[in-house]
C-alpha cells in the first residue's frame, strides 16, 4: 500500500468481532448482501498531537511500529494472527473506559504476543495500567502514550 497521509498514524481498532456481525445483522444487513455505497472498514485514524514527530518516534521505539517517511504507519490485516475485523464503537459520553486518559478516544492495537509486548513495555519503563488474560476474546493490556491517549493492546484469542 502506498500512502501519502499527512503526519498521521493509521491504526487498526479491534474489540470483539462478534459485535460487528451482530450489529450488522440487527440492522438487516447480512454478510454478502450489502448494497454498494457503504463503509468497508477503517482506513485510518488521524488525530492532533502536541509533537507528532516525538509521538511517532515513541510508537516506533516503544511499540515497534514501522513509521513511514510521511510520519505515520500502515498496519496490515494480513499480519499473522491479526483479527479479521476492525470495530467502530461509540461509547456513552459518561464512560470511564478511557480513564485515566482525558482524551475523547482510545486506540486499540492488535499485538502478536502479549507477553513479549509487555516485556518490551516494562523494559522501557511504560506503566501497565491493567491487564486481563482471562477475557473470552483474548488477552488485553492498557497503557498511556506520551500524549495521554489510552492504548488498549489486544492479542486475539487463537482459533
């Protein structure tokens, strides 16, 4: 994929694949019979940062993302063990799910090996806010990036 995005980080947001299917089916749209002129997935997430260059370097150095010359990253659904969907899910205004972040959004990043990722984060003195290895959808951990954005790390349950 050749992309020329302004300083942005394209990320895959993934929570629970079953929610996507359930939501689509509730709306009367079933797999295979979606009309033309619809959203097919998340193409990127673009947001402001006080220091985009430093933030991109943190994602490169701490999370291991390959940052492109244009300042962002492209993440492929083709990666081994990557979840097959991305989820778009608004939360109620009063939710505390993004806490302790005060930002209005959270980024969920799929990871291939939670233990290796947490070891990497610990070695770089990143505080692990919480982790959950018992969720039926896989393993989760939560951190904050330097801008105070809550990052949910997700290792999908292997089939």
